[in-house]
């Protein structure tokens, strides 16, 4: 690599490292993803319990 290319690459890397806008967007994206995973896990866990509850209620109503 020539000296000029090396200097240009170094200058570009320093400018890119100083740009923080993209980092904030990535952080918000990760937070949104974690919240979505937590919601999916909670709905899945509660959904199974609700299915059992309504099945029991339906069985008791049908047997009455």
C-alpha cells in the first residue's frame, strides 16, 4: 500500500470512529429486539396456561 493510500485510510477510519449516530440507532434496534423477544416469551408462557384454563372451564361446563 502506498503512503498516500495509508494516510487516506487512516484519516477515513478516524472520521468513521468519531461518528456516533449509527451506534445510537444500533443500540435502539437491539433494545427493540430484546423487548420483542421478552414479549414473545411471555405470551408463549401465558398462552399455554390460558389454553389449559379454558379447557378446564369448558370441561366443567359440559359436565354440568
